[in-house]
C-alpha cells in the first residue's frame, strides 16, 4: 500500500509542478508581449526584468529579503486556508507585530542581546492575539472572518501609523518613522553589506515548524479533517470551532513574526508608517500557487520574489511601468487556481496509457 502511495504522491507533485511552471511561462509570454507594446527598447527592458535580481550582491540581498517575507506571509495564509477559512488578517498582524517589536527595540532592552529574541516573542504574541480575534468572532458570533479580518487590518494600520507619527517619530522632526534601532536590536547580516539577514533563517524554521504541526501532530490531523469536512469532524468528536480559532491564532503568530522581520531586519532597522508596502497581502498568491502546502511555500516565494524584484528594477531602469507585475500576478492566480492544465497534458496521458496497454498485450504469458 505504501508503495502505491509514493507514485501517487510523485505524480501529484509532478502534475502540480507542471501546472505552476506552465502558468509561469504563459504569464512571462504575456509580460513579454506587454513589454513589446509599451517599451521603446523591449529587449533591454525584458533583459533587465530577467537578470537584474541576480546582477549584484546587493540585488540578490533584496531578492532574498523578499523571499523571507513572502514565505512567512504565504505560510500565514496557507495555514488558515487549511481549515477552509478565508481570513485576510495577515496585514493587521504584521502591523501590530511590528509595533510591539519596535517597542522592545526602543526600550532599554534594545541595547542588550535580548532585543532580538524578546522583540520576536512580543511580535508573535501580539500577532497571535490579533489573529485570535476574528477566529473567536466567527466561532462565537458567526461573524464573517473575511469582513472582520479586513476591518481589523484597517484598524491596525491606522492605529500603528498614528502611534509612529505621534509618539515614536522624533518630536518636531516631521519624520514619519521612528529613530533607528540600536545595533543589538537589528538582525545581523549573513552577507555583509546586503539585506541577507537572519530573516530568511527564521522563515525556513517557520516552514519546518508549520509542516510538522500540520502533518506530524494530532492537532494538524484535526485541522485537516476540519478543512475537509467540518460537519463530519464534529460528528467524530473534533471541536471544529476550537480548531479553527487555534489555526487563526497560530497564523497570527506567524504574521507577528513577519512584523518583526520587517522592522528589525536590515532593510528597515526602524518602524515607519505603511512599512509593509502591501507585500503582506501578496501572501495570498503564494499560498494559492503552493496549494497551501508548507514545503511548497518557499519554492513559490523564491520564484515570485524573483519576478517581483525583476519588475521593480525594470520599472526603475526602463520605460515599462512596474504595474506590469499586477498583470503577471493576475494571470498566475487565474491559471493556477482554475482547472487549468498544462498544454498537451491530456494527449500525453492518452499516449502513456496506450503504450502501457500495448506493453501488456505483447508481454508473454498474459
């Protein structure tokens, strides 16, 4: 039986990989057509799009920084989607997590070795509490998690921006950001002079932890059963509402950790208003393409982070607008989330079946 499962898993992996790769290639072809139509130097612009993210140590650091953040926000969404809940609260969790990490960094603790671990812990606890709220509202009052999480996002963004502007920014400076954190409160760079810092390690550790929770614990089994059929899970004695709330809480902790990666990372080293630049919301795309599989999230984040950085550099170095990335995003979502199959898949399957049947008929003794 186990021998049968392995080919099935391999076939499923190859099928999903072919689907994602085909979607990516089609989106790139469309992007190239858009570049041809909008740029006076299309080949140079597209070359920038494809090569700029690996052009130097600095740009590679920018790419890896995006990969770390996209991995965490992808995990945040995929964990909730496992329970068939469509919570959109990652952005609010990032903001409250970033705020609490900043408060630790700007306190006397910020000059000690405790600044990074306590900043991360405070961020995760704040994010978990903020993730708990829409889950509890759904379980207790039947409130839509989509509406409640979006409203909580709005509240978090406005309140955190006000605190930064009114209380954390230097008085009378007119700045919209806090002072720089002490060096002890900023993630050390893994490659000097780049944004390649501890954030990527924390993101990979989070991937392993989430995979273990979902596939190697009783809680994860219950979560997947609730996601498959919540009513059946209730009949089996599984408290589906409690599992759903706990999933949103754990997801919130990951969102809070992302807030710490933002403000304590080499890219910022401080907290500013609107610091996430809506990247936290792009985790939806990562989760959809990864099919909510934790181990697939960093792979998708690597590919999408590359496209994201390439589009930004193309927008800076050529006459093609960076909004082109939105077109690529939309195409990838439509192709991967739909019943799209890579071209020729059905024909290839038919040929393989015919070959298999022919081999059986020609085999002696059958």
